[in-house]
C-alpha cells in the first residue's frame, strides 16, 4: 500500500503560451482528440509556468519548427494543490519515476507506445492533486505545471491578468541557462 504524498500549494502569477490567433481560448481545455505530456485525448489539462520566458522556451521546438505566431498570456492562479515531481519522497510514495517525464512523450506516442509521463499524471490525479509540477527539460532549475481541473466550483481558479506578449524564443533562450547535455536538434539551431 502506498502512502499519500504531501501536495505542494502554488498560487500567483503564471504564464501560458498559445497560438496568437487562439488567445481568446487561453483558458480552454485541449481539443477532444489532443494529447500532451500529462493528458490523454479527452482529459482536461492547462499547462502553465512561472516565467514568460519559460513558457516560450517550453514550446520552442514547435515555435521554431512550424513558424506559427505564438504569444504568452499572463495569468493569475488563486490556489492549486499540485503533485511536485521535484520531491523524491512524494514520487516514491506514488511509485513515480520522475525520469519517465523527461522522455519525449510525442515520440513515444508516434511509435505506438503510451507516454511514460501519463503514468505520473494518472498517479497524481488518483491522489487528488489539482495538477502536477513538471521539471523543465530545457531550463536549468525551471519548472512548469499542468492543472487537471480549473474554473469550476471546488477547483483552482485562474484568470487572464494582462495583455499577451510575443514569444521571442532566441531572446528567452539567451536569458536562461540550459541543463548539462541539452541541445536543440541541428535543424532548429540558430543560424
């Protein structure tokens, strides 16, 4: 029998990156067929982060590959009790290997495998967490959060807290150190 981990409270100012032509949908759940690092198709998920630059860097591969104009929108989160994958004891309590969340989820899905990160979000949802903290793969010391439910009674409340700003990947990348061994694929590197 596993013990219940302590959940970590987060609140305050956050950011979310979104396509510029979808800014009015910034607080909407993903489309029904959409999957992500911490959600299966049909599951609600709202990916947010504590720094505007972190939001831009988190979507950098997409931003550089597809050329779609994106913005980061400032948000205000009242409170959420999240599972923190940076906490080894909490991970052990739920049987989560946090390294599984570092694997490229979309590569696993494209190969016909269930992304290992879904196991972490399944365990956090089952433990009653409002969301999960994700250790950034591209920002030394950075982290992101994924809310599982929001803006319905009894769940975290989040709202837009200002005007969107453009995603400027290379400017953001220059301001934040990368983890050891991290690099972009050669076709996405600055020329």
